[in-house]
C-alpha cells in the first residue's frame, strides 16, 4: 500500500454507482436468468474501465473496480461458494430504524431498501467457482493500467460479515461457521494480493453487526463475538502481508437515526487487533465525526495507517474542501501525515441499483476531496 509520503493521497471505500445495464445484468444473474455467453464479462470489463477513468479524472489516487460485478458487498459470495441456498428468512432491520417505525416504513415505501435474494448456509462451504474472482482481477488490473493509476484495491467480504448477514443453518456454532468461511475466503484474499492489488476486507460486522444481528445482546456479549470475528479474519489473512491489506469499519451505509450505533471507544481495541495495515472508518457523518478524539487517545500501532472518511456517503451535500482539509489535518496530528489517507465513510453503490447519493454528485464529492487533500498537504508539508 502506498503512503502519503509527499502529499495526502485520496481513496474511497470501494463501491460506486453502476449504470442501468450493469444493474440489470446483476439482477438477472442473481435470479439465475439466462445471459448471453460472454455478455456478462464484456459488460463488467467496460464498466470497470469507465469507472477507473472517472476516478482518476476526479482526483482519486488509489482506485477500485467500483464492485461493478457484485450485487452487494457480501451476498456476492453465493456465486463463488457452495453451501448457500436462497431461502425465506425474516430480514433483520437495524434497531435504530425499528425504534422509528414510521420512518422505517417510509424508506421501504420509497424504495430506499434493496430487495435481493438472501443466501442461507445449509450445506458445507467449499469453493464452487473461482472464475468470477479471476475475471474481477483481470478487469481491474487492465483498467488500472489503462487509467494510469498508481495503485488499485479490490474489496472482499470478511468471514465475519458473511457470517453475520448470511444466516447459518448448517454449522453447529457461530465459531465453526466463521472457521469454514475463513478457510475458503483466504483463497480469494491471497489471489487478489498475488495479482499485485491491494486487498480491502469489508468488516461492518464489527460495528453495524451490533445493532442488527446482535441487537438484543449486551455490549460485552457483542465484543466477545467481535473478538472471534477478528481472530477468523487474521487466520484468513495468515499468508497476506499486513501492508497489502486494509479493512473497512462501518456502522451501516444508510441515512437513519444511528442512535443505536455502538460507540467507537467500545470496539476500537478489538479493531486494532486485526492484521490489516490500514483502517478505513466513518469520520464525516454527524454520528461519528466527533470520534477523531477517540483515535487521538487510542494506542494505535506504529505501523497502522488511518483512512478516515472525510466524505459522508449518505448525503448529497458536497463537502467544502476546507472542511475536508480540516478533517485530514486532525488525523495527521494524531499519527503523522504519512500515515493518513483521505477516504469516504462508506461506498456510493453498496447495493446494485441503490444509493442515496446521485452518481454525478458522488464524483463531485471526490473532486472536493482531492481539493481538500491538496489544501491539507500545503499545511502539512
């Protein structure tokens, strides 16, 4: 992973708005509808190439494939692993939304919540098909070169986020389920890094999991599960250099009350035990912007890089570059300028076809981030 050795570098969490043809193809795939041979890969290859060029134009230094080929950041695994079936299970909603049911229902009526098939683990988990992974890697490597990007990262679901959001009806315990997932996901992680890409493991289970799956547990019980999930992640990363992987911590990429979000100071020690050499986290939205002070008091290992969100991914406000610069400098004062990159709270296309931020505004926000990073660099160098 590149560091901010000469100026503050910019990146983001990964997912980007998808065009309607891409969305239509993803939903056709998810419904097992017939797709013309070669059409899926050709569509995704072009989408990734265009996304890479747009990121570079907007001032992003470390780009992604926008997760173009994935219907969502976690459920994509059912096309790559055995053991998952589509089933009818009650869909857990965030506790904060349930405490404001009128608002929750309005979101649903307005189409603000994605609808897609929900995988359930009902058999032994094994590798089913590595071709989608290999194609994703091929497309991003080619797009990176074509766009002239200095670095590119690829998202992958952590064992914990799969376990938390794909119900287990096969393994005898949460721990056994995690272990099985770690065994197969390590293959994906290693392939991404071996291709010369930076790996990003997405870990909303360590924060958002608290007010969804573990909503009725105590904080102490949740922390014990989070510890278990970090252990499984570290095992899955055992053959991946720490400086080739980064992780994303998230409380949920939706506009809602978020008053049930677990406080950062309760989970930060667990998060810092994870192997990845960089951490992306929410630091721009109104619920978590104040937590820069928690990072200032934390015992952060000397080799950890911080990538705070300086853009809120749930609002169409375009942040002022001066505010972005201010946010960056706060974190540079904590760990030093070379150990800070500018990032986003979460993605701009977490679920295919859904996103609170208009695509044009998402890229305008990136441009503002690049301007803010330049302003911060002038102060820090």
